[in-house]
C-alpha cells in the first residue's frame, strides 16, 4: 500500500480512529493486524517470511537473556543473525551471486549447474531484516531486555509506518513506546499532519516531477548532451532525497498522530560541508546501524590508519551492497569510501568563512551527485555512458535535448518545484511552528500546491526496492 494512494488515506483514517476508540490493552493487536494487512497489500504470501524471522528472533532474544555463559549467548545470537542474513541472501543476493558464477563458467565454455530462483524480492526486506538484527544484538549486549510479549515484539518488527522503508528503529527507542497509553493529542495530530503533508509534498510535487526528466534522459542517453545529462544528474540527487525523506516524513507523521516517536532519518544532508558529514545527515538510521554494529566492532577509529581506512572501505562497500544486488551499487558505495578517505588525508581548516563554507557545500553536492549516477543507472554501460556525457564538451543549446523531449514547460516546472524545495529548507526541521496561524498558513499553501502541482500517477517510492 503506497503512502501516496487513496487506499492509504482510508486505511490511515480507519486505523487511527480505532486506535483511540479501543482500550489500550488491545491496541497492540489492532496495530499488528493493521501492519499485517498493510504488508500483505503488496504480496500476501511474503508475510510468511516475516513470520519465520519474527519467531526465531523472539525466542533467540529470550534464550540469550536466560544464558549466563557467553558462548551460549553467542550461539543463540548467531542463530538469529544467520536466519535473518540467510533470508536476505536467498531473496536478494542468490541470483546475483549465481549470475556471476555463470559468468565464470562461461569463461571456460562451461554450463553453470546451479539453478536460478524465480522469486521476487520481498518489499522492504533489507529494512525489517536490519531492524530485527538490531534487537538480538542489543539483547546480547545487555542494552535491551528480551521482549516477553510475542505480539509486542512482532509489532516492533512490523509497525506499519516504517515497515517497508524505515527508519530502521532500535528496540531501545520504540519497544517501550508500545506499552504507553497514548491519548489523543491535538498537538500530536497537528505535528503528525504537518509531517505527512510535507512528506507528500516532497514525493508528489518534487520527486515525481523531477523523475519525469530524469527517466527520459536515462531512457534516451543517445539523444542527450552534456547539459541535459548534468541537469538529470542534479535532478536525481534532489529526486531521491525528496522521495526517501518524504517517505520518512510520512512515516514519522503517521506514528506521531498516535503518539509514537520515530527517529529523524534526514537532517538536510545537502547542506553538508564534507561527505562524512553528509553520511551523518543522510539515512541516519542506516549509517548509524553500520557504525554501531560494524564499524565500531571492527575497531572504528581506535586502530592504526591502515585498519581505519580498511574499516571505512568495508562499511561503505557493504552499504552499497545493502542497497542492491548489483555492482553499480557497490561502485556507488566504493566512491563514497574514496571520498571519505580522501577527506581524512586532507588538512583541516581551523576557521571557515561563509564563502568557503558555500564552496565546500557545493563540492560535496557535486561529488554526491556524481556518485548517484551509479546508484540510478541500471547497468555499468548505462552509468559510463551517462558519465561520458557529463564530462564531454557537447554544450549545444538544442531545445529538444535541454527539455529531454518533454517540452520546455516541464523543465520550467521542474526548476519551479526545486525553488519550492529551497524555500522549504527555511521551515522548522521538526515541523513545529511557533504559532497556530503560521501552521495553518503552511498547511493551506502546501495542500493547495499538492492539488495543482502533484503528478497524476502514483509513483512508487524508490527505496521500496531495497
């Protein structure tokens, strides 16, 4: 079920109304049932995959907590991790690995005897898998008590606002919230509405509009030139930000309406003055997950420089692989590791004036935009063709090329929505306005723009594929 669909509007109204009408002691059952329905709206049978890992992780958490010997605790943790990683490996990486094995066999004119699996990647698999793993890891570390209520634990994994595209929550933040008796609050409802409208605005007005130009350029690279390629690259940087942060805003707003607080997943990343700062502001729940569960266990920055660089390289490569079973994603992650490693070797400026700050922000944006080419491209050939266009000298002002064949009005409208995005940066980050009048003014303008500027088609969120 898409957040930007009329079905979700009805779903949200019914579930939220019932939430406040029902007694607190059975609200978990309502939310769990609603979450199952929400997930099954995409592909019903894949609910069994979630059920499989939920049962294993629930009992693994209890057994880990009961054991006093470290080795036994570790055994149950390993069982949990293998179950989750195993599901991810089969559904997301099996055919990718097998295709590369086939390539090796072809080098020797041989046939690969390993069969391919005719399966579709379950929606949001990487998100709820990582959230499930964080639970057993935190129980193993002693930072979280094992959840004894099976329904509450299942709700932790399946909570519908953030089930398919995050943020990837930690048990310390969300589990205890399901025990709170939340009464209806006008402030929560208003803040939740602000976040939902802002998220819809980012997705339907900005991301989906920019996608028209981006998709057309990538479909017709032979008919594009340097200027149109750069426009498409910049548009995609803004498209993926608005698409993904828009989803996170809607998720946070939906949860906030019922009194639940989800973590902030984006903190104006394109204002970053370094790529490492960018990763502290972009997809915060994933970058912090890799930091806490991979980077720090590898030694973090408390090791020799060689090992530090190794750690950074491993984290970014695996981050790329997390996003997709394709070498283009691995290159994308590798580029970011090169960026961060290069920054670590450069001398640090003690003071930064405003002009230098703006230059650094522009450099970071350009570097990130170049890396996004590999993220967006379906194949290496497509990525390299796009890069070749971007760094060639074909600067002709052909109107058809500049508008990507979609006409000048679409291009002008695209720049107009980017201007609206820039204005949105002046809004409060938490979407809490100082006065009710200011809040009403925001909602009035935002809803009006949604109606007149949003795309007709209901575009799927980009991160659903991960």
